[in-house]
C-alpha cells in the first residue's frame, strides 16, 4: 500500500484515490478501502459517501449534495440516515488508527480532512 501511495500521490486517476498523509487508498474497481495497510470493510452507503468526500477533497460537500447523490432525495429522514452512516464510517476509519478523517461543518456538510 505504501508503494502505491508513493506512486499515486494525492489522486491516482479514475479508479484509485490515494492520499499519502493518512495513508488512505480507495480502489473504485474492487470497492476496497485501505488505511495504514489495513483493509477497512465498508457498507455500500459508507463507500458511496467516502467516494463523494474523496472526489471533492479537501473541499467540504454540502449535506444536500450527499443526500441527492447517495439517496436520490433530501429530507429529514435522509439527513438522519446520513448522520448515522457518517457516524458508522467515522467509527470504522478512526477506531484502529486514532484519526479523525471526516469533519462536520455545522449547517453545511462534511469534509474529508486529508
């Protein structure tokens, strides 16, 4: 993974996102996420949100954009699901690595802090 990160720097192209600082590698073809040489298993919703954040990194992504892209609509029920999904995603990314890669911008959206 480290070699791939060195070769790919911040963005490796269409099929792989590579972020050297947190050693985060996201493969779109295999739908695998590696963080510091460890495979992180994500649900399809978690993976979709992570891809959206990675695609826009380091800029924040509005709640509305995430809701529309991932769920196809935006309402309070979707926002609650989004909060739960982000919480679960953060837990998986942060647990073993003592990192906080997803930042909440109050009343705006989320950002992948890379």
